[in-house]
């Protein structure tokens, strides 16, 4: 039996809880408006789909939401009804006998079991259908499927194109920006060289793990040309949160042109190519950046007139007014600073395999595994302070530290000029 004092305390506690819930709801709604929650159209949203795999998974989500929403409404309505009808309105009601109980009523209990089973079936049917559909490229499309091998490293992604062979080299290979043909299914073979990673392009397909010593695969398709954000979705070490990548979908003609260009050796800038009268050095501000300070490639607002795909297209063309002498100095530094031990620049120097291939690095929109914009300033920041940008990265821990590599501003300027010439 509750005493009047305990009943008063309970009422105050309930009132305080209600006030806290209302206040929390206000802050939540305010935060949602700032985070663009209601539009749910951010770069890595799964609520806006651009391919059949993501669309199938979104439909499973909607089916689950509707079922659980109906259950919530029914349970909340019954609870509200019972609370209002049977609540103690006076002190005498506290001592009244409880109302008649329905426990043990076969009709009610069988009905609840039947409704629960029906709800599970309603969720299971689209779920199983989506599992079979998303597991691999549909049989009728397999002959037309394009194949890419995605390999996870701490903390970047390598993409090999086994269908695009380069004489004497092997398969075409790029890092962190996977270019695919639009309107065509792409089978992605998932591998890892170290720990478990997870491959995730929210607008194209859900998360699939890359597991050591075990082959895995997935498929995706972009219905139209576009630029999509990807992310490692499995904690894999210090810089897991900044292990990003991009997927660029091109129409058939543009994709064929991109492949043909990527197969070419690295571009070489000579005094005959560059115009000495118009030569200019990269515009770099050697600022002091904070750890993980903004440098992410997230500046494109989906509602703006700026297209990240158009920006990627512009990135494919060489800059005018290159300083051939500075580029040559940077190429020499690329050798003496032992960058060639980890990186490959086809047609120039280097046969390294532990780091990304840099043959056409300047044609990408991002560097540092999708973390920084591919601009001279951000590239200089990455070269001079890799550990500050991405803690624990192998370039610093297995390259800079044991070899006692240091790079000053003049050396960084030359290295950036060289790397930015590799279109």
C-alpha cells in the first residue's frame, strides 16, 4: 500500500519526467533542423538511393518501420486506455481490488501470438527476397557485369580492374576513387591485407565485410552518372573514422575514355611542354592546422548548383603555367625521400606496393583516402604532417619514422608541384 507521501513523491517524479521528455524533444527537434534530419539527403544517407541494391534494402527498412510503427501505436493506445480507465483517482481507490484480469484467456493469447507471427512474416518476406537479390548479380545480368577487386588497407582502399590489363604491369589499379560504368551491374570482390574492414556506399549498397583470409563479394549499380561517398564501416584501428573513398559513375563513353587514359604511363612535364614565360608555382599557404581540422571533401551541398561530378571532370585536365624546373626538382625528391619504396608511378620511378599508386594522382578529387581535398595546400599538409592528419598511418609509422624523413616547406612545394602534374 502506498502512503500519501509516497504517492505525492511519485506524482512529482512523473511530472518531472514528463517535463524532461518535453525538453529533450525540443532540443532534438532543434538539432534535427540544424543537421538537416528531415531532408535526410546528406552525402552518406541511405534514405536516398541511386541503384537497385540500395533501393531493395531501403524497401526492407520501410517494411520494418511500418510494422513496428503499427505495433507501437496499438500498444501505446492500449496502455493509454488502461492507464486512464483504471488509474486510482482517490486515496480510497488505492485499496480497491484490482479489475478482472485477462491472463490465461486462450482467445486473447492465441490472438497475440498470431498477430506476432504475422508481423514477423510480413518483415521476413521482403527481407529474404532482398537477401537473395543483393547477394550477387542477378543471373540474367551476370554476363554483362563489370568486375572490380576492392582491397582494404589501414586506412585506405585499393581498386584493381582485372578486366583492364596493362601490358607488362598487370591489372589497372587506382586508390580511393572507384570509377564504374553507370547503368551496368558491378561485382566487387572484397579482400583485406590486414584487419577486418567493411565496404559501404550508402546510396548504392549496404555494408559488406572484408575479412582476412576469406573471400567476400557484393554487387552494386549506379542507375545514372554520379559522385558517391563511401566509408569503411568496421572499426579497424586509429584512423578508422577517416578511412573514406569515392565512387564515380560515368556513362559508357566517358568510362571507356577514363580507362584508356588510366592505362597510360605517368605524364611527364618537360620545358617544351610547359611555357617558361607563364610558369607559376603552386599557391600554398603553410598554415598550422589542428589535428583533423576541416579538409574533408564534404563541401558539396546536394541542394546547391555545384556538382561534385563536374568538379571531378575538371580535375582530369592539366593546370596551365606549370613550373617545369620545380616539377623536375620534386621528381628527384620523390626518389631521394624514398617515396619510391612504397609508391608506384608508372613510366617514372617506383615499384612500391604498400602505398597507393600515384601514376595519375592529380586527376583525383581527394587525397589521404578521401579525407582531404586534392589541392596544393592540402597535399602539402598531408606530405609534411601525415601523422597529424591521419594518426597511425603507415606512411608515417613505417616510412618517415624509421628513415628519419623530414620535409621542409621548399621540399614540400617541389613535391606538390610534381604530384600535381600527374594527371
